[in-house]
C-alpha cells in the first residue's frame, strides 16, 4: 500500500498544471460550501433568536380562541388563570416545572397616534420591564433615555416610530385604542426611551409600556394575551412538553388554553427546518460540480497511461491495486483542494462574521412579522470547517472511483497493443 501511495504522488507531479487546476476547482467548491453554510447558519440563528424573543418564547401559552384571531390582537381571549384568578398564579405554577427558567407575560394591543391629519398605526406591548430585560436584553437597544418603570405612565418607542409621529424622548404622546369592552379611548404617556433596532417590528411599529398601565387602560386587570415559557436551552425545550401537557390537562376549565412550541405550528420556522436538510444536498451538489473537472482530468490520465497500466498489470499488479492507485490520486487532490478551500473559506467566513452582510435593499417591503434582520453575520465555527473538509474528501474520493474503475478494467494484452 505504501508503494501505491508513493506512486500516486509521483503520478500527480507529472502534470503539475493539470493537477493544480483540479485542486483549485475542488478548493473553490469547498470555499462556497464553508461560506454558504456559515451564511445560512447566521441567517437561521438570527431569525430563530428574533422569533423566540419577540414572538414565540421557547413555549408560548395563549387562549385557544386567541390563536385563531391573533392577527386582530383581540382582547376578548386572554390568559387570566384557570379560575379567572389572574395570570400571576398560572405563571407562578409554571415556574415550578422542572426546566422552566422564566415566564414572561405580555399584553399586546393595537393603537394609533394622530399626526399631521393622519392616523399612524402601531402596536402596544404591556410588559414586566424586569422580566423583559432579562429575556430579550431590550435595554441594550435603547440608545437614548431608559426603559419604562413598573406602574409609571411611560412608554419606550422605536426610532422609526418616533419619526413617524414627530416625537422625541421627553415628549408626551397621546394614543388611541379600544378597550376589552370595545370602548374607544385615548391616553397620554411620557416618552422616556428610544430604541434603535435593525428589526422593523421594534424600530417602526412597536412601543412598550408597563404591564399594569396597559391592563388599567384596557380594563383587563390581571390579564395578559400570552405567557412565554423560557427554558435553559431552546433546543431542548421539547423535553418539558410532557410536564406542560400534564399541567394543562389538570387545569379547569378544560381546553381553555393551548401552548405552542417555538419550532412547531409556525409555518416559516418549519420551512427553515426542512430547508436546512435541503441545503445539505446543495452542498454535496456544489462539490459534485467541481468533481467533473477532476473526473475529466483522471479520465485523460487513464487514456494517456493505458500502455503503462497494461505493463503494470502484466508485471503482476492486480486490478484492485490499480483501482486503489487512481482512487488515491483523486483522494490526494480532494484532500489538498479541501484543505485549501477550508482555510480560505474559513478566513472569508470569519471576516463576514465581524462585518456582517447587508441585505437591506433585498428585504424592503417585507412584512415586519417576518423576523429577518437586514444585516446578519455569518457563523464561524470549527464544526463547519470540519464538515466541509470531510464532505469534500469523501465526495471527491467517491467520484474518482469512476475513472479508477475504468483503469482497473483494462485488459493487459489490449492495453499493451495501444
């Protein structure tokens, strides 16, 4: 085997230009795989994180009827405990479940502000400031002022929303809304903070106010529209589902509430999960395209060395050993190309993990319900580099079996006469 290995290396050095072209072709394919995988991982991680923080939590508890009318932000189907004792008792019970780290309450409602003879639509979120900061770290995105304080008539708005209504931090704003009893009301609050976010939902559509104030003006004390259950790791959130099911099965009245896992029952997130599998086939396809250059090179080598192959066979080299010889030549090219591509691809991925990729122009006009950020960062990881290198070597080596089998099947007497 050592003899075959040395012979394979010498054969590749016969035509250095041709060998180098094959190595570069494989390297380019691996660079594409490393970068694409890092880019897609960055996009998915960013989207999943935003989806979890601003929509689903790890597991979301809502009224069963609210699920059907969520796009209306209806206040008629809230979470107020099993016996209408208020959401706090339910939240306290959920916190006792093993694996539950935090329970975040939110009260969402539609509102409007009149500005220059126009009504600017927006969404109000009544929150517990301490729980919200602990979960989303929203205070890090406040560039001016501060977060709202419990019980105070204060709001925090996104920079884009403040521009829409012609206000700034320190001003007062009067917004219009409907209570849970469909009464049209107006309330005035002090703007105490400004959020600057690349996420359209936060920057252009949303304002925060203390949960107690939201409950008071909407006339639904001790009620929220959702409870977000947070675990130690969202990838392992499904482990506490049996306990969640048992908790609600024991509740009264039966069937009033339902729960949603962050990854299930959300069409876009489910699509991304399937897409991840599809991307793996795309990575293999990219490398296969590069293999056409290598296969063509090895077929040319087989044709050029037909007499040599016949002579080796006549001297006692077995067909299996000839197969190994050409497979080794392909494997060497695959290993060198994969190594080169992994290094260069890793460097490029590392650069974009710092500077980011801006897709702002491509995402203009997209719904704010889609938790895409216009600028996202590639993920640089050792796992990604190892995956690309091993995939490159395996696919290239397997592809090289085609010309290797051609060489192994040559009959010595026919080969020597060519």
